[in-house]
């Protein structure tokens, strides 16, 4: 009987390189615009710091700029200034886009009102036996079958579609051939590992009933080859797809070890020393594993707790929305369950005592 011994590799991992498919190079050499999406998280920061100098070194003739979707009150308060600094670090113009009808908190409130206005009952009762009438005796009523989602969820990520993708799509329409570069990495999740390095951004690519002109349904190479003047081709590009976390930190000018050291300092109350010289978003030093808005419905309890401790007024307002909308922030899990302390706990208790706060 034989066995296989698993030993560390004798050869170090090769230095990471940008994933640049031939179709991306061809599009850029043809004058395509390149928009670098920046949220201020580590992956998008690494994207900007690595791709901007690479773009200049290639001598491409088109425009390269940074685009940031501002979520308003839902953002960490440090994000806006950091985005400006990161774009300035690579000497690229910054385009900040926003949802015209209001920020993410306003969108939460709109969805809440829409849900309440529908008047659709939630649980069946003796007076409203929709479990029988709609699931056995007749078609399901539209209002009951598809109640307007209140909070976003993994199945209804309107926070992304309405506040990020939509406003960014509007900005990208300024060019006939445009590439949106994103800091997506394969080791973040199984779903992201399956994503290609490049694909057509179908929502703003020319479509048609005629298959030969329906660029939105083609592969990137075919769409560019079939494009006629006046037709738009937009591509999503993921140049960091095969970078690991340590390589991302290094691209940002730090390391996992440095982050851990700073977290220990911050936890010990040495806040100024912990943040001195830190090149990335401070939320990571606070303890966040990932960065999006201050409260993400897909975030871990750890990250939500950090968001609450450092943004107590926003935390309390979201609890108000839970109460008014009679729906918890996560499915079956309320923000009130976070083990907050200090100002966050005080404001939470005020809300639970029936006192109204204003954000």
C-alpha cells in the first residue's frame, strides 16, 4: 500500500499578472474607454493601483478613468475622501455617479412604503385564507405572489442594480466601445470563481431582433467584429481574477501581517497608532473582513457589528425601518440582536423605547 505525502511546494508562487484576454487588448488598441470601478475596498483599490500604470505603459489611445457609485448615507463616512485620494494616487479623473432619485437609505424607505401600500396580508388567517384560495382554488393573486421586497437580499439585490450598476451604466453610455474593469477575484466565492475574465455587458450593448445585429447576445470577439458605427459594445473585464488575498494587500501597499498588527493595536485602544500610515479603508483595521456599504444584508455578523459600533446613528435608523416595516434586516434575524455597546446600544434602546430618531 502506498501513500501520498503532501508537502509545501519547493517553488514560490509566480508573481501575479493581470489577466488580459486578447479581446481586451484589441479593444483598447482600437480606442475603447476603460472605466475602473472603485468602491474603496481592497480589491478595487488594487485594481486601480495595478491597471492604471499598466494602461499608460501600453500607450493605448482611449480614455481611462475611475468611476465610483456613491451610496450616500449608507456609505462609511470615510469612503468619499478615500475614493478621491485613490484616484489622485494614480492621476486619473474620478467620475462619481449617484442614483438620481436618492441614496440607498432613501431606496430602503421607498421599498418599505411600497410594501405597506400594497395592503397584502402576510400570514393567512380565518378572515384571509389565501393559503387555500390562492394555492388550491384559483390563481395566486399578484400582490400576494410577488410582494415588493423591502430589504435587499441575495435574491433581490436592488442595492446593486439600482444604486451601482444602473448609474454606472448611464455613465458608460458615453462611449461606443467601453470596458468596465472590476476587482472580482475567483477565491472570494464559488460563484465568482466561475466568472470569465471578460464578457459582454449585455444591459448596455446593442441588441436587436436580428441575430446578426444582436451584439448583446454574442461573445466579446464576435460583438466587436460585428459592431457597426453607432452601435455600442460594453465589456466587463476582471483582470485580478486569479490574485489571492495577500497579493491584493501587497498591491495596495500593505500585507496581511501588517493588518493583523494594526487590528491588535486598535482593539487595545491605540486607535491613532493603528491607523497611522494605513493605506486602505480604516474599516479593515476596525475588524471588517469585507467592505461594501456600512450595513450590507449579505455581510457577516462581525462586519455588521463593526458597522453599528462606528455608525450608531445609521444603525438606529435601520432598526426604526425594521420596526415600521415589520421586517428584519436579514431573513429571521434583526439588527437589534447585534451585541453593540456604547452609543450604538444607547440609540438602539431609545428606538426600542419608542423614541423617534432622525437621520
